[in-house]
C-alpha cells in the first residue's frame, strides 16, 4: 500500500479526534507493554541485567509511567491537544504518551500493590491481568464506542418513555376510595342476643 493511500485511509477512519486518540492510546499501550515485557525478560537472562539506579535506588519503569501519566493529565487539564488543526497533533502525541505511561505503570501493578518486587513471581501475574483488563477497556472505547453510546442512548430513551407513561397513567386515575373494612367479631366476644 502506498503511503498516500494509507494516509487517506487513516484520515477517513479517524475524522473524529476522540476516536483517533483512543486508537493511538490503545495502540501505544499494547506496543509499550509488549516491548517492556520483552526488554525486561531479555535483560533478566543476563548476568548483569540493565537497571537504572539513581542515588542508590533502583528506579522501576512504573515510575516513568506515573511521570508520563501526570504530565499528560496536566496537559489535558489545561486542554492542550483538545482542539483542531495543530492542536490535534498535540492531542495525538498526548494520547500516545498516555498509552505508553499506562502500560509502564500497569506492567508493574503487582509491585506497587504488594510494595515488593514480585515481577517474576506468581503474584506478579496480577500485573498481566490488570493490563489485559485496562487494555480491553481502552480498546472497547475504540472498537465499540459508537455502538455502546448508541445502545446507552436507546436504553435511556426507552426508560424515559416508560417513566412518562407511568406518570401519565398515575395522573389520569384518581385514587380509589378505600372500601369500608368489615371486621368479623368472634362469637365468644359478641354481646348476648346479637346475630351475625
């Protein structure tokens, strides 16, 4: 496929900036997670694994993920990359950084949940589970977002119509007067000479 054809196809499918940001975030999330797992696994097999130490402290990659998430959160807070044109490019960049930051952070979820390095233990499997759940959530917004929004709108419409019908039926029917209650008095408690 020629690059011009690919670019036209991309523009056609991602006219909506929100959909494009979801796609970029999802793609970068899975690519970063896969690359991180491969690199960490590759480094682990060496006698001297590559690790980053600052001031005698081993800095795990989730720290960089949190830093990216904080930076992107701040940029989105001041609405960088939420407009059109040049702003759209910044929105694409921040979506990519968000996906990468989320992957770096969630890859070590078990570590920050247990506050110990359990990356290669059975407990570390929790990180993979959380990554898959979050990845599914990000991707659901991308792949099924239009359907889910339409389904929610339809469901809300049905609920509004039904509640309106119930309210109208209650407004049209006057409350029925309660029927006088007949109380049966046991024969032992009746006055002598009274009939049923």
